[in-house]
C-alpha cells in the first residue's frame, strides 16, 4: 500500500509544485512595473532651495506626453549636463548632485520622466526612452544647444536611459553612475533560479546599447553597492568603446557619490576638462 500511495502522490506533488511556480511566476510578471519604478509626485524642493537660479520648463516627449523639468544656468560654460535620475522619488531629491555639476561650472537640465513629479503619464521602458529623446530635442531644438556641448549623465536606471539615448545621438560625453548591464542581469543576480522561470518584461539592455556609443564614456560604481552589483557596472564598462574610463566609488548605492567625496568631484572635473581640451 505504501508503494502505491507513493506512486500516486509523487506525480500529484510534482503537478502541485509546477502549478505553484507558475502562479508565482505569473504574479511576479504582473508585479514587475511596481518593482522597477518608484515614482513620487510631490516635489519636496526646488533649485531655489538649493540656492540656485533656475527656469521652470515644460516640454514634450516624442509621443506628446508633457514633461516637467528645471534648467539651471551657469554663465561660466556652454556645456550642459542632461541629468537622468534614478527610479525612485523625482528630480526634487537630486539637489546634492545638481549642486556638484553647478560647482564644476556647468549648466544643468534635469527633468522628471513620465509619471514622476509633475510630468504626465505612466512610466514604462519605452516611455523613458521617448522622454529622454524629448529632453534632447528640447535642448538642441528649442534652446539651440549643439549636441557637442551636451554631456549625458545618468544614475542607476537613469544611467541605462542615458546610455540608450547616447547610442542614438552624438553628445559630448556619457557619464554612467551606479547602473547595470541589463534587466535580465539584475534579475539573475537577485533571483538566480526564479529569474529563469519568470518572463522578464523589461530589457533595459545598456550593455547592448553602449556598443553603439561613440563619445567618451565614464562609468562609476561602488563595490559596496547593495542594490546593483559592482560586477554589472564592470560588465557595462567592458562593453563600452574607447575612449572610456572606470572609477571605483566608495559607499552604498544611493550615497556613494557623497561618500566618495572629494575624489568623486575631482574625477568628474578631470574627465570634463579633458573633453574641453579635446574639442
């Protein structure tokens, strides 16, 4: 009897496990947007709170979504940093980073992706790419700034968005901080087994996009990054074309750029000054 029970129960157990994994994978598939994007609508500060003059900007993404941004001028330079922030909060949480670029004598244009801050719409991978292209159009067409005077900077998922844009246009340089090589690489790092059983909804394949980038590239990442592994930053760097540079930061994912001061700011300054000499 025990043998017959085992023969009957084993297939049932396997079917149960398969069904459970299928249901869990399906749940993960539909939950992925909320696991990727963490937008906040409330603006907690403005450049005025950071003691910076600014212009309030409204412009359109390439598919017509109205987006909101801030242009922070610096009369000392023609160079503009087009700033792509990470996946949480909104641009009002990026004051310390904006201040660094302003101290380096650069104009800064920072904006919110669709669904973030006062920008319309709902975030998606394709949508973020369209928003990035719209920001580029605003700088080059509306403000008449030459692409060779625009530096693309992105942190975390913003680094992936900046890389995608850099593969389609001709900026002065690309700076990618605390980013990753692809969404699948992140999933495999966080969930080695489960990621192979679940359909990944997003590509975010910066390692592929960066192969099409022809401008100088600076990649920064910390071995102490607890969210996006250091190895993914290294993989992105290996995929990039020359000229390229890698900077090893200190500290965690969100505060590494501050914990790596003053070396962080010096390395940015050296990279940007080299661009000016090369021009």
